[in-house]
């Protein structure tokens, strides 16, 4: 394994430090901190690089946010399981309760993390040899673990560029509270978890003359089944641990990939009844100044703000490998087995949607994937030392 050492080198005209470390972890959220925890257990030298602050995606959630899974599912295996968000196993934690829980995780792990550090490029030099570039440091490493998930970049329909420049637009990741929106009307596009949560908050604010919602096809779960809280019922039958390569897992995966994560009430029809929200089909494009929807309806853009609740996508353009077609599929998604990329030795992922099970990208499932990847790294590094 590398012994940590530093030196100065000239790179592209700038003086940058070079550091040698066994593993570079890119991303300091639930996946990255879990990986750091298991690397520490294995006494493997590493650095965590985070462009914002640790668990930033949770800090940056909107006012009034709450989890869509119960708190007994929202724990990481890095602190005692008696510690759960809000100390209520069956509740649905607020942003503040989740942040408080993750701060406890951070304190317990005390990872070697550099915050406010953007990774600009990751380059494969050879078999198991990588360079990771930041603004002031080049890290030379044997392993890189990408922990930014498959939802790092906001997804917005391509036709959004055809909307008049005078129409305000923002994505759910930019939304904080109703005061951000100055227009009399607002259109939310997407009725998944973020869409229904934000729609409810906007309705309750009483700030808008009209709220419009373009619905999407999502799976709606009942709150209880046979008198049992639905998540406990599904957990009893092992659904959250179904492997995505199993027959049942493939069925679940294909359904969720096409419809997004399941939601519970309230649903769009509830908002129409309670608050007079106008419902539309899927957004399909524009016709001049009009917004067009799959149900044939149109909507004018006068005094309207559009809020895209259309999810995220992965973006791995900064990763330069010797054979990109072998490492990524045509959609840009990594080819991997449980987060291990066989086509590029030393490249790993943790936190991908359905990485190994249907809950891999959730707090519930990320710890198991992190441990598997770290065990693989340890085995590989040990083989190189003994070899």
C-alpha cells in the first residue's frame, strides 16, 4: 500500500501538490462516509473529496422536507442502531432531524475529508493506477470510489430550452421555500416524491392564485396493508433486499425505472380536491408561448413559474478511462457488478440506483454495498502486496 507523501509538480502551468494514497473517495454523502468507515476498519489510507460539505444533499433540501421512508430504515451501519433520526422509528424524519443524525455519523467516523473541493478530472493511467485532479492537488491512487450516486445532475426535458426566456424556471434541487417564487401561478412538472411534497407546501402557503401540476406515472403505496405499516410489510417479505439480478428484482427494477420511486398519499387528485390544483398530463413540449401536455391540454406562461420535479441523472464525463465503451454503456451508466468495474481495475461505485438491491441508493441499502466494495478493495490491494 502507498505510504502518504507529498511533492510539488507543475501541471498545466500551475503549481499543484501531488499526494499518494491508496483510495480516493469522491463524494461525502451517505455513500462516501460509509465507504470511509469501512476503509478505516481495514486500515486503508484514503481521502474523501466533497465539493460542498458532508451530507450536503440533505442540508440543501427544501424547507418542510421530510423523508419518504420511515426512520427505522434511515440509519447507517456506522453508529449504534439505537441512534435513529428523531428517536421515532415509525416516523418520517424532517430535514433537520436527518441532518442532526448525519452529523452524529460524521462525528463517529471522523473521516479524512476535504470539503469545498471539486474534482475536475479522474484519469486512468494503467491497470489499477489513477490520477484524481482537484484545483490544488493531484491524487495518485490505486483505487477510486465514485460516491456521487446516479442522481448527481438535475434532469430537465430537452424541450425546456424552447420555453420563453421570460418564464422563470427552477429545479427541485434549487427550491427552498414558496417565497422564492414571485409569480401568481406556478406549474410543477412531475408528481413523484419531490413533486407531491413541494406541491403540498405551495398549496398550504396560500401565496398563489393558481397551482398547476403535470403528473407523471408513479407507483402509489397504501399507508398500511392488512393493518401493518407498508414498509414493515414489504421488509418482512425481503423486498428491499431483492437483488436486481434476480427474477423478482428485475421485475421490480423495470417497473421503478420507468415510473420512479413509489409514493404514498397525498397524491395529485387529493390536491385537486382540497386546493383546486389543476392537473395535466405529461409535459411534452411547447407551441409558441403555450406549454403542451400529453392529455391535449395547453397552458399559457403569463405570470407563471415552472418548477421541474423531474429527478436526476448520473454524470460521469469527468472519468477518463482507457476503454470508455467497456466501462460505460451507451446511456453513460457504468458497467459494474455490485459496484466493481471489471473493465477498469481500481474503479468502483457506491450509491447507484439499484446497484445491487432495489434499496441500494437509499440510506437503508448503501452500507451493505459500501462494505462489499471495501472488502473487494482490501482483497485486491492485499493480492498486489503479496504478489
